[in-house]
């Protein structure tokens, strides 16, 4: 085999390899006209090499931000160094449909792209090579992992029955609010809620109906609180609501509105109708309260005063605890 024949064969093999590799390969000249368009690009774009040859890239793919792309490319032409873009910065360069069955939830192919300067024999960068990698599987798995971690974080903070914050999380929020009050002195109230005679509900109708009552009051609490409020389950049939930036008077207005709606409600379970009431205690943070634990105790004592006074009412904390 002659040297010339060997060189021709090597060139043929090289071109065949570049055409069939499972990454996108595009070569642009200095005017951003397409010079090479391999099989990957053909398959995913639906455009044949002859259809894009010597055509400017941007009218062919209007999803590519021309100004951004040229800034990226010009730095490669000027500095003769590679440049990169990853899917987390820009999900894709070419808006190709995703056809992978495993990552079918992704509408478009996630891509990483490498910009490579191509130099002439004289050392001048005359062309730009784009290598496009399909990273849809990795991107989708990472996004799924991030979402799963978010859901796990929510689950770790949430009481399973009520979907309100669990005690660990709302106490952490209460501690943070107490520290904020020390700095800002902005008013905040803690509302303690207890279902009246809840043991009677369980003894009469069973724990399944009791759980339905707990779910019912939890739904009303979620409906009435603001996004800035923190509502949680204290334990059993007791609940707390942290009303940030709220005075004692305004806290009483909120609590009375919630109490009245609970009193008017009927919990239905199969052929069973259950009416119930609640007692509430409210404590506004002040200088007599020396810790967030004392804040809880103040609202708890106020709630028990409401129960001692006949239940289905609200009591306010007005004196420092002993």
C-alpha cells in the first residue's frame, strides 16, 4: 500500500469516526458559517450536512442567543483557549428533543458544550469547533436528587398526621424568633391551642375519628395562618401558632376568628358527626420572658386558664411567670 493510499484511508476513517461518534461536532468559520455537521447533529436536528453547509448558525437555530454566543466565541478566537458551558448554566445550546426512555420526563436534551479553537499552520485561529455532549441522564438524575432532598427536608420538618410543622422544627423557628425579638423588639405572639374534651371523642368514637378531628383542625389552622406564620403540632391534641410581627390585641382577633370557625364546624366520618371546641392561650413576647421555653410556658399557662374558666375561649398572658 502506497503512502498516499494509506493517508487517504486514514482520512476516510477519521471522517467516518467523526460522523458516527455519539457527540455533536460542529465546525464554524470566522463568520459563524457551518463547515462540518456530523451525524449526531444531523439526527437530532433533522438537517442534513448539505442543508447547513456555509449557512450562518443563528438563523438556523434562533434559540441560540447570538450576542452571548459571539462573546463566548470571540474569547476563544482571541485567546486561543477552550471555553465551556454546562447545563446548569444554560440547559442546552441546541434545542433538541429528548428521546431517551429513561429520562423521558425531560422535554429537551440537556447539553454540555466545549468551544475549541482550530488553528491554521500559521498559528492563526480560523475556525471554531463545538463539541456537544448529551448529559440528559446525569442532569435528570441530579434534578431528581435535588427534588428528593427537598421533599425529604420537608418530611423531616412535618408532622405526618397534621401536615403541620413537627415540634422539633417549630421550636427551632420559635427560638429564632425569640433571638430576632431581642435585636428588633418587634411584637410577636405565640398561640397555644388545645382541643376540649378530646379524650371523650376518642373514647366515644375511637381513635380513627379522633385522628379525623385532628386533621380537621389542622386544615383550618393552615387556612387561617399567613405565609410568615409558623404553625405546628405540640403533641397529641395540642397545637401552636407563632404570629410574627403581631401584637397581643391582633393575636386575639386572629385567635377568636379561628375559635369561632372551629365551634361552627362539623367533622363528618361515615355516619358520625362530631362537633368540638378549643381553648387557646396567647402570650406576646416581652422583657419578662427570658427564653423561648418560658414563652411556651406563658402561652401554655394562659391556655389552661381558658380551660379552667369553662373552655371554648381565649385567655391572654399578662403577668410574668413565677
